[in-house]
């Protein structure tokens, strides 16, 4: 049961990243390295609304780290990678308890806000942690 809960929490945060709004700069096309877009997404983000506590951190070297607080207050870390797949899409791949999860998200990012939309049209908004 605990594993199911943790996988569910990972999915909530992962799928919540699916609608990142790029009002200032869209993600670079696949196969290119756009430093401005990379700079905008790099950093630590937290959900703007909702009861889920945690952060998502994107690094310059295309790594992503999810830190999720479970109901008991324990912090779970999930590592993965991200890759831009066009002007407004990002592919995130996470490994949790030996299982790989991959999701393509529509994204928009500004210096202060990240919006993601997953394949089921679930939209989540994140604010940059300062």
C-alpha cells in the first residue's frame, strides 16, 4: 500500500509538471540547446496550489529531482531526466522503486511561473522557489 501511495504521489507531481506556460520564452526545438529556455526552467519549483507538499528541481545538465512529502512528513526523493521535444513540449523520465515512468508534457515557463499539462489535459502551475 505504501508503494502505491508513493507512486501516486510521484505521478501527481510529474503530471502536474505537464503544463508549463512559456509566456517569456518557449522551450527550444528538439535537438537544439537554447540557453535562454534552459535558464528559465533551471531551478526549484513548488506547486502554487493544492495540498501536495514538495518541490521539483531542474538542473542545467537535464536532470530533474522530485522531493515529495508523504502524509507522515517523510520526504521521498525521485531522480530523473528531462528533454525538450519541440517548442512547447518536454519529456520527463523518472525512476522510482525500480520502475521507470515517462511522460511528455506541454510546457510554458517564465522566470517566476511554470505551467504543465499532461496527456490527460491535467494542468498544474508551479512557482519558482527563491
